[in-house]
C-alpha cells in the first residue's frame, strides 16, 4: 500500500464501531449446558486441564464459567492459530495473562504438519503435573488431560496434532471449520505412549452471557459463533473497521480497490464485481421491464470474512 494513500485516508477511518444498540446473541444450546455438566463430573479423573483459545483474541471471550473448573486442577492455556495472529507484542500478551493468574502458556499452529511447539506440550504438562499434588490419582501411572475452550478454536485439531506427533497416527477427532462440530464429551483418546497420556475432548462452550457486544463481534469474526446468528453483513463491517484501525490494508490489493475504504457497501460491491458474485434481477420501469445486474452483497461478505479467517488478509491481533 503506497504511503501517501494511507496517509490521505488516515483521517477518514472510524475510531469507534457503531453497534447500533445490538444485543449479543445468547448462543448456549442444550449440548453446551450438558457438556459443561459432564466436564465437571469428569474432573476427578483429570490430572491437568488444557484450555485452548484463538491467539488473535488472547483475552476476549475466554469462558469465565471455566474458571471454577480450572481452579480445581493444574492449567495450561494454548493459544492456537498463531500463524494467523500478529504476535509482535507477544511479551505484552504473556505479561497480561500472568497478571490474570495464567502462567503456563503455549502458542501453537495445530494444522501445521510439524509444529515444534506441539512437541513441547507433553513435557510441559508433565512438569506442571509434577509441581502440583495429584490427590486421588497419585498412584496412577497413566495421565489424563481434559481439553476445553469456546467453539472452533482447534480442540479437535490439537488432539489430532498430538497423535500425529507422538504416536504417528491420524485423526481421532472430526475437525470442522464452523463452531459446534464436537457435540458430546468424547471417550478418552490416547495421544502419547511414553508416558501414557489420554485426552478428553469436549464440546466448545460459550459463556451463557457474553460480556460485551465488542467481545461478541471478536468471537464472531474468529468463527466461534455461527455467522448467521450475528449476520454476515455486520461481521464484514466489523472486519473492515478492525483492518483499518490496525492499518492492515492488504485487502485493497487483494480485491483491486483503488485505496483503503471505510464504507463496507463500497468494499463489498468491489469484491462482488471482482469475484463475479452478481445477480440479474428484473426491474419495472416506465418503458417496460428491464434486467439489471446487482452485486450479491452476502456472497461478497462471506468471501471477505473467509479470506480473513484463512489468513489471506495478513496477521491480525484483535485484542
């Protein structure tokens, strides 16, 4: 992006996002409440809780309901999808988490065939377990870990990645690009031979009430809430606002725009035209019916959001 264009547009961008009095969707289906109950019940047989969250939102949307669950057992926070996050201020993130009582943190990219950080996970967990009393599990030579987190942050991908790294075996958990694929607390899945380590996969559980509309938008943008519950148009607009605020202008080149824009309708129109996402509709005029071509704004919004989630618009830190 040419510097003069960025400077020329700098004053045009929104400094706050207008949520227009929107209410945050209460997305807490039956399987989430049931899952939480099962997780609490299974805590007796667990040595360590692994909480997994999206590295692009290290502070936003972590489920406070987990806190009472986490306090019972040793805890490791995995910030996954690090390949999509701007980690320039990684030390700031770690210091803020430490202030909030989270000292054991690991950044991962679970979809990568060989992620060196995944190799560190089992030794790290063993250290954490050894420095805490195991109570009723003291004589058990096998270890059991529980994986928890909000939907679609990569819990199943983590399990598959650990099996690939430690057992040279393939998938045990189904992976999906939308929230809510894992709907029940699964049986134990072995992820390591020496020592013998099993993981309990759990369904993604969102807080019954999301703390703010802003947090809800960040969760939606990262794909942890189903798009249609929030609306693709509003998610796309919040994405545009966020990219401009962070001065991430790669969308201009990707979609052949002349310059950065703060007008979502204009951006979606350009995306629709570039991708051929248009519709032909009949219009009634004074001289008879004519067929006109209009942009498919929903399809354009979907492509814009998908491009962000795949990392095609650059690495971003939303918190």
